[in-house]
C-alpha cells in the first residue's frame, strides 16, 4: 500500500497571539503564550520520538511529566479563553499519546495505523496451527455450559480440567506470538535507522504485515481466553 | 487571583478549607466545629442547615433532609430499594429526583446548594470577604451526571466551581504535601454513602492516578441500615409496634444505630435505647462488636472486589503498593482497618483526620489552581468507559475507563438515507456490552444538510475535561463549520433549569435573610423585655417616677414593634428601651458591685 507521510511534523511558523516566528516550542519566545501542538504531529513526534517501537518507558514517563507541567489546564485557570482552549487540546492529545505509546501492543497497533492505514480495531483471526484445538475448546465450552445447566458436577469437573489444559496451550501460543512481536520491534527499529532504499521499504512492509498478523491472532486468542476464564469462573 | 476555597460536600458531613500559608486548614464555625452536618431542615422559623438541622432530625423528621448526596444525578428508579429508609417523600420530574419538604419540591442540587451556601457563609465570616470560587470534591466513581449535578449545586449556591476533584485523589494531595509520601499509593475511601479505591503513583510532585474503582452506593449509611433492620425486626416481634407511618421512630432508630456504630469503634459493646410510642415503654438493646461485624461483613467484602479490579487495571498486585491511606469516617471501624491491612499486608495510614483529609486536599488543589503551589500536579483519570449506542442496542466505547484526563475522542457520522437531515446520538457510560446495562448520560440530535446518503461527514468530538465532565462538539468536515448541539441530559438539570434555580435561590436567600433578621430581632427583644422586668423588680429607690414612665413607654413600644414583620422598627425600639434603662442599669450595677465588695471584705475577715 502506498502511503504518503511526513518524516517530521511541520513546525508551526507563527505565534497565534503575537505573530512572532516560532520553531516548534511549547511557548512563544516573545509573548510566552502556550502554542497549539502541530496538526501534523503524531503521537511519536508529540513526545519527541522517532517512529521506533522499542521505547524506554522511564524516559517516556519523564517526557510526559515534563510536557504535562507545560500544558495541563490546572496552570491556565486565570488565563485567556484561547490559552485555556490550547491547554485543554494539547493536554488531551498528550494524554492519548502517552497512553498509546506506553503500552507495547497499543503502540504497535498505532504504528500500523500510521504506516499502513489499518483500522482502529484489528479484527481477530484464528491461528491456523491451533485450528483443531480451538474447535475442541469451542465444543468443551458448550458441553460445560450444558453440564452446568443439568447440574452434572462430575462431567463439569472433567470438562473444566480439560479446558484448563487447553488454556495452557493458548497461553503458550500467545507467549510465542509476543516473543516474535518483540523480535519484529527490533527488526523495524533497525530498518528505521537505515537510509531510504527500495529494500528497506520492502522490509518495512514485510514487518508491518507480520505484526498485523500477530496482533490479529493475539486478539483472537485473548477473546478465547476470556471466554474460557468466564466459563471456569 | 481571587481566593479559591476547597469544599468537601459529603454524604454525612461537609467541610470548607483554605491554605493558611503552606498548611491546608479547615475553617471552624462559631462553636469550633469543623464539620457541618449535611442536613437541611424546614422549621416553622425558616430554613436551617448543619448542626441546627441535625437537632430537627428527631423532632421534625419529615421536613429534615439528610444524605442527599445519594440522590445526586439519579432518577427515582435508581433508588427505589432504599426509599424505605428515608422519612421524606420523593418523586421524579424530567429525570431528576424531587425531595418533598413541607410544601416545596426540591432537587438534590438545590438541597446541596443550601449546604454549600452555609459553608460559603462560614468562610465569608472567617475572611471578611465574599467567596466566589471553589474546588468541590466528589467520589472518584461518580459518573458524568453526578459530577454535573455537583457543579450545578455550586452554581445555584453562587459559586464558580473551578474544579470538580475526586475525593481519594484529594486525600492523596493532602498526604503528599504534608507527609511527603512517594511511590505507589492506594487510597481506600469509605465515606457515609460511597466507596472509592484509587491507585496512584507519586513521583517528583506529580500525582498520577493509575486506576480508580468504587461503588457510589456503599458506605457507613449501609452499616447503619443493617443495625436498623435488626432492631426494627426485634421491635416488631417483641413489642408489636409497626414502624410504618412513624417517621420519628424510624429516625430515632437510625440515629441510635449510627451512634452505636461509632461507639463500637472504640468499645466492645454499645447500648441503644429507643422510647416506644403509645406508652409501650422502651426498647433496649446491647450490641457487641462481634455481632455488628457479622452484620456488615458482606458489605465490607463488597469493597474488596473494586479494590482488586483497580489493581488489575493498574497492572499491579497488592504487594507492589508502598503505602495505603484510609479516608472517610467509616474507615474508623476496626473491621475495615483489619481487612484492608490483611489485603495489602501493611498497616494503613490514618495520621490525617479521615473526616478532614478530603477538604484539606481540596484546599491544596485550590492552591495549585490559583498558582500558590507550583511544584505539584495531579493527573487524574475518568472512572468509567464512555461510549455511544450503536445498532442493536450495543455500546461502542470511545474513551476507556482509567484514561488520563483531559482526553478526547473523535467519531465521524454520516447518513444512511438520501436527504436525511439528522442523526440521533445516545451517549452512555459504563462497562457493560449492552446499552440497557449502562448508564444513559444524554442524547442529542445532529443536524445534517440534506445530501445523498453517505456524503455528509460530521465529526463529533467527545472531550472529557479535567473535572471528568463530558463536553460534546460537532463540526461539518465538508464546510469546516461548527455544528450547534442541544444535548439533553438523561438524569440532570438543563441549563435553563439551573439558571432558574440560581434566580430562585437568590430570591429565597433574600426572603431567608429577612426571616432570619426578624427572628433574631424578636428573640433579642424578648430577652431585653424580660431583663427590664427583672431590673424593675429590684429597682426600689433607684428609679425616679419620670424614668419609670419612660421605661414603661419604651417597653410598650417594643412590644408593639414585635408584632410587625420588619426587623428594623424592632431594632429601633430595642435601642430606645436600652437608652431608657441605661441610668437604672448603671445604678443597679454599682449597687451589686458594692454588695459584692462588702461580701468580699466580710469573707476576708478572719
């Protein structure tokens, strides 16, 4: 898929209040008024990061706290309506950016949205290698429900034990998917550092495709695990 | 910047606090009490609030409103189960509960506004200046309607509510400032009517709430009710007294239960004595702590589930928590302390008075907002998932619970039919899948220009501000123009209704002031008339006939003035009588002084 994107957010060129030149700072150098975040910025650039997937959460937190101290509405109570509006909008964007990038799964999903234009919720897809196990789990879930309905405790206990074993299979699979995702994070980051050439582009597309596939299998497994957890009580 | 005060508008008690230099301080009333009971009573002499209203609970149960916070932002259907515990009558109009007090039907925000006005007056007397701005606290688990209702109450009371602040986070601010706590903190807040648990990370002056959970219908009131139920059943069985239509007895039971509960925090047993109607004697009952703990064990258990959920949402386990803070009067119950300690494996903190700590925290937040404190910043979260209704009555979530606020979500809307000119949007809050299981917040209609299906593109922004209150705006993407929205709250007052109440409260306040001034003037007149009679009885040889005539005339004039409605002629007549009796009073004073001296001399003689 061909996507048009900008490597860097366009720096705002002019202060909304005094029209002086500004270069991407939080506050105008002349009149010290708070500046709106650029419309072209994404969550990575908002937090001063390049689009890499391995993020040091400690320094991310430090940056988030620093920017919160700059933008939070608590510090704009007595200010003009425009400054309060900028503070509110900036804070809201900042909070969403931090929330998204703090979590590796949300971070990867967000990158897919940015780079490959995927939808907000990646639909779940059953892992093909577990096809038979998944069918069995579905059957056992239904049988357990029926056994519970007729108060058959021995049958319920037998099915519950089986489901517990199958749950372990799913959890193992999920851990394997997450391990591969972590590898892909490194692959992606190395590609980001490289200068642009056709092979890098193809590599990126391949990595994104695989990440998307893993996320959708993982999402499927999570739903299944939630169903099992609910059935087991 | 004008002064901002911090207010804890509680179920049972309310407080007002300010920053005294660097120390948050609760403002006491004339009698030295810091707590204002959250009770409002209509007496024959007019409206009374606080301690004076508390005195009316037993005497005037049908006209005395308490625990109004339980009704904030609710419809009648939400509270049917607990109506039996309230001696006053409730109804619903336009999705808002009305409390019937005498011939008035008042909404919970109006009643809360009376309490707020009392607090405001207390602060104004203390500072000698008008108070207009306040931070008001609410349970962290309050939904949008309940928060909005609290903000409305502030408006009706003539306050600009600068911030709606969550109670457990307020407490953490007070602890953070005064006790310099750092690390991962759990705040366990069990108040009169609500339970909250908040998990925070405190680091370098930033108070970041990681997760919050709770139950807005669980508190000390429910502990009392268990005792009331027990005693009601016993009275019915042993004395064959039915409690129906006996609000006095009901109220006596409730007050007795509350007192017993409080005593059981310090003692092993407490006795309740309730006089029974129709000369049936007295009901006496000794309750042991063990018995009480058995009665409330399941209520206590109910607080543990939200606690576990909050920890799970924060991605933490109990052992990760560095400090546990107890807030709310109900955490004085030894059982609560034991269970919290058992859950977290550490002794919880309660160094700051659990009744005052929330108000103190509100004062700290007020100082942050006014610029008085610059190194502290609170980052709070929205407690409940926000969403909209989609096809088939399913809720589609827009903003997840425990998202840091302010936050926003954008949603694009279009049409399904050619020429369609509006889209109805139903906003919900809650954690369940189906619309019907979640809380309806509001509905609004999006106006759309008539175009072929799918062509219009209206972007709606759902913004939750730092108060945890939702604001909705819409924009036509094609034209870039803002769309006006008329949001109709499901369980709340419309802006027009609030505006009307502000006006009404202004008129009421003036009537109330007049009433109060007249009562005070009459009371003073009565006592001065009594004092005059007493003085005249002892005045032999000290008063001239002319003086006596003048005093009699002035007394008669005052008695006549007292019959009127205006306090000013009464005040003038009091002045005149004071003048007429001045000489006599002095002479009486001299004589009693002389007598006192004589007595002293005699007593000193060996």
